[in-house]
C-alpha cells in the first residue's frame, strides 16, 4: 500500500523457497525472474529494503514510506506465488 511504513517480513523457520518483491506492473525489486540476490540493501518504491538471508531463512524490513504498492511473493522452484501486498 502506498505510504506503508515499518514493514517487516520474516520466515519463522528455514524453507526451500525465496521471498521476492514486485510492484503492480510486474517489476521485481528482489529475487525475481530466476535471479536470487544476496543479503543487502535494495532501493524500491522510494525507500530501502533491507534483505537478509541466513542459510534457508530470510527476512526483510523497510522504514518506508512506500511510494507505490509492493507485493511480497514466495518463489518456489522459480514460480512466484503472492504472499502479501503492502
């Protein structure tokens, strides 16, 4: 959701999938189109997303505010499935 702040997504257990972030137009800012990124800070929707991957456990957070809606996806074997929109 545009304007969202204090965003946090965290896996509670290790999993064989990857979190991905994309916008309404289908542009991936994180882990999309068969490309898995390293832990780090990524610019998206007017803010910075802090992405951390420790083994098979991931988390991301952002102070916001978002300038456009983003969708949190779960990528399982290259197939992205919506998890949550913000």
